[in-house]
């Protein structure tokens, strides 16, 4: 049995490799996955949530450059390498965009950046504020590849860190939906009768409620936040998994290998887990890929409504919400960039799902 399964898996993999768009989409998903895990390594602004605000340079176009003065603080942040790598660093220094600066008699005089060609405010700072009076190490030219958002934060950094929520909600939601869906679908399909009728009633009731309304209800019950949305989206997606598992198990339990397993005295748990589920894994993989895409879209919609991840946490849906009015104010890229990111990730998952469906179709 295992040899047959292995040969079918190899055949499916060979078919998948021949599908250009499937492989291309899979590579995109892996790249976005790596970016989301190591977002703070790639992000120009590695502060926590890329939340370094500079209101004087808000809503600047992509490619904008400015001279940045960093004023060191006496506060030392006690953060480990792991925390900095995966959750960003707590920036205790003050960053000031400047137009020009001069040094006279141990005093650094700088002119703050002001947009529209206006002259900024002039301020002074003692050179003793800088370690060894080395002020030059604290002045650098900062480039903003995607420009800045309406709060003057680096938009590229926000996009990179925002990928985390969109990517991980797919994993958590699919994981929860698989656990609940497999359990409910297996029990309904295998035992039938009143148990099946009751579970199908629960499935139909859940199915009849609009997904977004159900997620909003669960989110309001659990509270606003990061994990609450993950759980809420997962709890609305198990229905489709349960229906497919139930249908597959109803047809599979009549097969000869199940009858043989019963004759050998195996218990129901072992028959379902060891014998039936491995043979219906194909449709589950396809549904999981589609659920990934659906979870990303639902989370984006919730963030747009202000129910998802809360500020200052970066989220693609929330970024569209913050900047959608800029579409008519002449800076549409502020809403279009996160929108295109969502579209790219969702499309990649849908194409991978289609490629997997074709590869796992034994009849073809």
C-alpha cells in the first residue's frame, strides 16, 4: 500500500513540476514566506512594527531621499538577538530629517526638513551628546524606495512587515480549519445516522451565515486583535473541509481495504487515521490552498474595516484603509502597492491550488 502511495506521490510531483505557473507561484509563495519570517532583516526601518514616524516627510513619492540626523538617547534597550531579529528593535534614539547643518564651537546647528521649499526650524545640539563627539556617524542620507506613508514612516518597511499577518493568517486559519473539519467530517461520514444528521445541521447553519458576519461576530466575542482574527477566520473555514471529508469517507468506507481492516479487528480510530484519510489527502490539499487565499482576503477585509490587526501593527488591509482616499488626492500608489501585494499572494495560492488539483487527478 505504501509503495503504491509513494509511486503516486512521485507521479503527482512530476506532473506538478511540468506546470510552469504552479511552480512559479510556489516560488513566489516561498519568497514571500521567507520575507515575512525575516522581515526585520530586509526592512530598511528595523524598529518595532517599522513605526518610526517623521511627520515632516509624510506622503513622499517613491525614491525620495533626505538627510537624517540621529540624536542618541541615554536609554539603553535590553534586547536579545532573537527578539531583534523576529520582532524588531525598540528604537530609543530620535531621528530628525534635516535640510542642512553647520558645526561651530562644539555645537551642531541644524535646519529641520520642511516640505514645499519652506525654510525649516533651526535648532542646536551640543556635540557632547554624541559618543566621542563623532557627529558625522549620526548623519546619513536616507532613501525611501516606496516613499513614505501619511505618518512619514518608511513604506517599504511597512509593506515587508505587513506581509507577516497576511501570510501567517493563511497558515493558522488552514491549520484550525483542517483540525475541526477533519474531526467533524470524519465522524459524520464514518458513523452516519443521527450523528451525521446533527453534524450536517451544524454545517448547514454555519454555511448559511455570511463569512464576514460570522468572523465579525467571533472577533467581537474574543476581542479585537492579532490572534483573535486568526482564530475567527479559522473557525469559519472548517465547513468546506468537513463537507469534502464527509463525502470522501462515505465513498471510501465501502472500499475493500476498509472491510479488510474491520475484519482484522482494527478500531475505528485506526481505520480512519491510518487507512481512509491518507487516501483522500488529494482533495484536502487543493481545498487548503484555496482556503489560504480566502483567509488572506478575509483578513484584509477585516483590517480594512478596522477589526483586524490593530495599529501600530502593519497589515496590508489596514494600509489600504489608511490611504484609500489618496487615490483621488494624486498619490494612488499608497493604496495600490498593498493592494497589488494582496492580489499577488492570493493569485499565487490559487494557481498552486489549480496545479495541485491537476497533479493529484489520478483519472487524468
